[in-house]
C-alpha cells in the first residue's frame, strides 16, 4: 500500500511526499522494491548521497546484477569512479544479467569512461550498449527512453556507422524500428543533414505497435511542436495539458514525465500572457529531472525577465549546482551582476558557493571588484569598437543626405522632387540620431567650473516644458544651494534628458513631473555637502526586467525613442564623479536620483551609503 502510494506521489510530481511514503515502506518490509524506488528518485533528482545510501540497501536486500547496476549508477553520480567500475563490471559478469540490464550497464560504463577522459573506452561501451539494446528489443517490450539515451551516446562518441551496421542485420525483426527511430532522432538532433524529419516520423510510425501510448505520444508532440506555427502551438499546449493530467497515475518513466512538462513549458514561454504557465511547467519537469540544465537555465531567464531578482538568483544557483562548467548558466549569472548594487558582494558569494561550495567566502572581498572592473572593461571595449566604426556610418549618411539634397534641387517640382525631399528629411533625421548615439558612447571630460544650480534648473525646466507643454513640471529647491563643480553644458544636457524623458513618460496618461534638489551631508569625513536631485514622474512606470538596461545606449521602451538620452545622462554624471539611480514600479511612476559632488574630489572615493 505504501509502495503504491509512493509511486502515485512520484507520478504527481511530489518527490518529498513520495520519499516519505517509500521510507515508511522501507522500514516495514525486507523487500528491495522501496529501496530501488528511493534510489530512482534520488538519481532523477541528482541527490548522490541519498542514491548511494538507498542503492547499498537495495543490493543488500536483493543481491544480483540489477541492483549492482543501480549501485554503480549511484556511485558514478557520487564521483566514486573506481567503485562504480567494480559494481558495473560485476553486473556484466553475472550469468543472470538480462539483455536490458546489459544495455544499461554498458551505457553507464561509457559515461564512466567519458568522465575519465577515456574516449576509446566510452565509444566501445556505447557501441556495446546499442547492440545489447537491439538484442533486448527483439526479446521484450522496448524501453524507448533507454534506447534514446544509448543512441545519443553512440552518436556523441562517433560510433553511428557501427550502430547502423548492427541495425542492418535485424531489419524487419521485432524492435528494429524502435532502435532505428532512436538512432535517426539522435543523428538529426546532432545536426546530421543526411536525416530528415520525415525519416524520423516514418520510423516512429512503424514502431508504434511496439510502444506504449504515452511514450509515443510525447515524441509525436515534440515533432509537431518543431513544425507548428503560433496558433497551432497554443493548441498543442492545451493538448499536452490534457496528456499530463491523463497520465498522472500511469506507470510512466520519470524522464517521459519531465519531457511532457518541458515541452509544455517551451510552448507556453513564447507567449507573454502564458509565461506564468511556462514557469510552472518547468518547475514540474525539474521535479522529475532536476539535472536538466537546459530547463533550469530557461526557468532562470523567465524568472529574471519578470523582474524577480531573488527568485532568478535561486534558479541560477540551481543551474550552477547541476553543472558549474555550463556557459549558459554563467551567462545567466552575469545578468544578475549590477556593478552599482550594494548587494553585489552577496550575489557573487552565492554564485561562487553554488558552483564550488566554500568558494564564496574565500573570494567574497575580491570577486565583486573583479566583476565590476571586468564589466567596465568589456563595456569600454564594445563601445570603443562601435564608436570607431560608427563614424564611417555617420559620414556615409551625411554624404547620402547631401547628394539627395543636390538631386532634389535639380529635380523639377513634382512627384520625384517630393520623394527626394522626404528621403532627405529621413536621412538627415537618421544622421542626427546616429550622431547623438555616438556621443552617448564617449566618455566626456568635463571643463570644471562652479555651476549655480537654481538658474540652470530653471532653464532646464523651461526647455523641457516647451517640448511637452501639456505635462506640468514643478521645480522645488532649497535656499542656499551650494554650487556644483563641473561642466555646465554637459550637466545641462544630462539633466534635460532626464527631465524630458520623465515628461514624455507622462504625456499619454496626463501625469506630472516633480524636480526636487537639496544639499545633503556627505557620508565621510568630507565637510563638502552633496547635491541630490530627484526627478519623479507619475507615468506608467518601467517593468522591473528593464531597469538594468536603461543606461545601455540604444535601449528604449518607447516606440519612437532613440535610447540615448539616459545613456548620455549616465556618462555625463559619471564624468562628474556622481551617481544616477532609478526606482520604478509599473503603474506608480518612476524616480531618478542624481547625486553630484560640490568638492574637487567628487564621490569616487566615498563608501556606499543609504539615503535617509
């Protein structure tokens, strides 16, 4: 009863409940079945310690080749390569070994050889596993998930020709279509141009009488999804929901249950309105197959895209624990690193600990500085390259505009003249926008002078108000503001971009903008105050997922925006040793805070600080 309950919980994607029921069953019987079930769950979840413990118990209760193979798999997962080889070799030497167990043992030995960088051994065992699978499929019901694993291993290790030769000798016999379909699918996934979708579909159709319904259904859904358009993909997702519910109580392998949920997730994540369902589907799939790196990385990106930074960090940690060498996981991790964030130290420590337990504490003080420096170097190099080549584009646009103007002057009044005039207007507008874009990439060198802020801010508000006359812009400043040290023209352009952006954000909904400036005490021994300027709007706000990209040249959330205004502002403020930060919430507006120094040293040497 408890064994059946554990199986049902596992089928429903409730591993904790399944383990609880099976552990109770383990305590109440001497049978090996509960221990084997617990080992399978631990292996599926990548829990090496639990898998090894339960596999040892299973081999004690039911000594034999099957439990030896399970123990070898657990030892391999735990990194005990020598012990794993002994267990798997002992299983292969047993006269009671079944054909399917022989195929599994050779597959695990291929993986063991791969872990030891023994390419020849891995290839030999992969080929042996495929031959054993062919023999097993002729004698009993095919285990398609296992055959697919073996076929992928064969292709990876370059033994495709040997596998095909083995298949040629059993053409037309039971199980041949299943093994052929698995090999063709593995070749197609590896980019073999000699295999088409139709060839795989035909073999799967021929194998249908030998395969259980849900297993074959999942493969057919996967193939349909690759060819489907947007409307059909929505229908496929709905059909998969039905299949997931219908097979919840069936004895379906964990790998197939995971495939159903991962396929649902892939179909749902393409539509912004159903991404919450995609997240849920990825989580359900990872409950059955936590070691799926692709699914773990996709889930991390979905969580990050909706602005849930703590949730995204947890998912990225999960991915790094699966495989600390995976490049996609590290690229996702890099998206979490905001060099200006006070929590950078914590984030870096957690990521390092996930990849290599204990590394976070050792590198906590140095890693964030290296991350910040690396980000600045990469940004500078990219911008320098774009800036250098961008001038050629700008000059070409200028030449096109000038020649269009000359052609327009030569053309008689009429349709050609009007088209040339429109072309000239578009080209010159693009020229001006591109020139501004290039300026946003430059690191300006301010001409330092004393800049009185009240007069400059009044000028900026008047200029911004002229651009968006129907949006009220209020200015509030304390009396006796200290002068700022800096370049008046650079500061004017930076602050005008920020105030104008805020007004434009309010233009559609009829909001308002408040500009406030005050002097605050510097958080150091310096006696010179800091000027803090806040620009608050009551516009629609900015999605949390976009906040980290607001100062990237060219990024914009507006249909007609150039994406350079805030980039110019950020570089100008940085050139004055100031800081610019954004706080926004969708539906409640945005606040941009700029801090500027009033002494000759600026904020560069000041510690991190919190505003009251």
